[in-house]
């Protein structure tokens, strides 16, 4: 089981470290435009592999991705560098699309040349729209990390408020990994009880809902304000998603996949295995949540409609 990671910045390095510590694959190749940086990360981490499950790590070029089952793309401009750290900005991470789509036009053809059968997992923001860019550049097997991390953040904050283990909270965030993401409050529950019922009958639940949504929606900005880049959480999530694919687990998780009904890549609960998404399990939603999901799709579609892909000769709209 061989995995490639393109990009040795903060996120790529975190994904690399998580893969090593979890023993997610038998071989991981780290590719970076400045190979010296990739070599430095590999050299640093390789000594800790003595404490990890058996794994081979190395830096490389695109040609070293041959035989990879999964290739993560983490390269690109991050929120801080791209000016996407304003909590009042409704565009959010989608503001990074122009710059990172241009970067992907260089990266994706090289991955496709050497690993045409690999499943590309887009980690770079905005991952959903960029997954559509990957498809438009000719590589059909692609997923985005989507709202996997947002869902964990939602569960974490619900568990904290209810004083229960987050692992026992059932709750979903769907749509775009970004400002338009949709919180499924109507189905959130713990031990068979609806979360909204557990909050009690008072004006407080609405206030609590708004506070939790802000904490989840802007968690990346909070992290960036502290350490400069949101990296460790997404690194752990990316490693886990890769395991689901490599091990053909049939795990169910919100993940970004192209949805013909909406015409873009967005997150819905999906059965994930070796081939990617086996099927989508569209959950029951309130009317307001359904409308929110449609608005989320429209936000991604609007961002894509402004782009043209020079190298592919195809427009995104």
C-alpha cells in the first residue's frame, strides 16, 4: 500500500507525520516543489519510524508516485497567505480558489502521468471546488476531505457542551468545507436522544447553537491566529480517510464527492472503500437544512464559474 503526498508545507508535513504514527500505509512518498524541504521533513520523521508500525518513508519526484493507490494534494496557498481569515467574509476559503486552481494546473497532470489509477484526495483549501478542478483536468478518481473535519469539530463541541464523550455524539456537517457548510441539528443525537431536546426548553438552545456553529465554522481561523496554519487536525483526518480507502473499509463518513444532482463536489454521508465512494447515504433533513445544502452547492458552483482552465482547454462553467 503506497501513498503519495504532494506538498511538504505545514499541512503536508502533518499528514505525513499522522500517516507514519498511525501506520496507515507501507510506503509514503513526499513530493515538494523544493525537494530539499521534502527531504528535510522525511529525514526528521524517519528516525521516529523506529517507534511506529513498519513503514518506508522517502522524498521523491512525481515519477516516484508510480504505483500509488492514493495521492494527497496538500500544496497551495493557505488561508493566512491568501487572505481568507476574516470571519465576516461570506466567501471564506473559496477566496483561495483562483490561486490554488492555477497551482493544481501544474500538479494534477504530473500526478496523472505517473499515477493515472491513483485516487487523488484533495486536502488543499477549498478542497471541494479543487476536487472539481482535478476532474476537469482529466483525473476522474478524486475525493476531497470535505466536511470530515467539520463533523468532528461539531461532535467535539456538542460533547463538551453536554459533558459526554464526543465519540458518542452522532452529528453531521454537510455541503461545502467552508462558510456555507450545513449543520444537521435536526438529526444530532446522543444515546438515542435528540441533542436539541437535551439542551432543554428555553431561549438558551438558539444561543448555544449559534455559539457552536461559530466555533466550528471558524475553528481554522482560531488555529491560524495561534500557530499560523490549521494543520494537525486535518493531518489526522487525512490519514484516517486514506486508511478507509486502502483497507476497503466501507466506513460511513461525510466526504467530498462529485454529486451530479448538485453539479459540484460536496459532502454527504458516504460509504468509503478502495474505489472511493461506493454510494451516498443522503440523510433526512429539515426543509431549512435542504435549502442550506442547495445554497452551499450554489456557492461552490459560483466560485467555479469564474475560472477557466488554460491547460485543459475546458471551462468550469
